[in-house]
């Protein structure tokens, strides 16, 4: 529990106040729409989400992470489909301090992986800010 006392000071929304963030708390998160164009609904420390093709996106941080070994936790809305396995993953070798690429996909009963633009994506990023 001693790590909980180590903090990091960052600007709050609007830039006027500061918040002390203990290690282990999320340093970025987003809920964005993946259909048609990638558009953020809400988030923290996310400057943009780009649409690189069907189910293929890039997430960009407002404030960089200190290294590329941060942890990304994904969530996705199944769009009402109960017949497939749905997933998201980071694109190999794209983790950088300021951004990463990822894909959303489904695997059907024939074990075919197909990228798909799902309506709602959720991500939380843990690590150290630069």
C-alpha cells in the first residue's frame, strides 16, 4: 500500500486547478462511437481517435505516457449480436508513448476473424504519464 501515497500532479479540465493522482489510477479512458466515423463520446487524456478502416482505429493521448509498456483494458458493445465472439486488441508493434492502434473484430462459427465497426467502444489505460 505504500505505492498509493506516491502521486503525480496534472492540470485538471480547464487547466486551472491541479489534481494529485496516485499510482495505479487510470491515466486515460474513453467511450467512443466506432460506426461511420470514430467520435469520442467522453474521456480523459484522449486527444483523438482516428478511423483507419473497418474496425481499425488509432487512439491518441493528450499527454504522453512515460513509456510504451502501459496497460490497455478494452470493452465493447455487442450491437445486439449473440451469435459471435467479439474482441478488441492492440495492433502488433504500435504501442507508443503518444498513441496506439487497435482493432475490433468478431469470430464467427467457422472461426473466421472479421473486423467490424461496433457502435460503442470502452477503454481504460493504466501506466505512468511522462
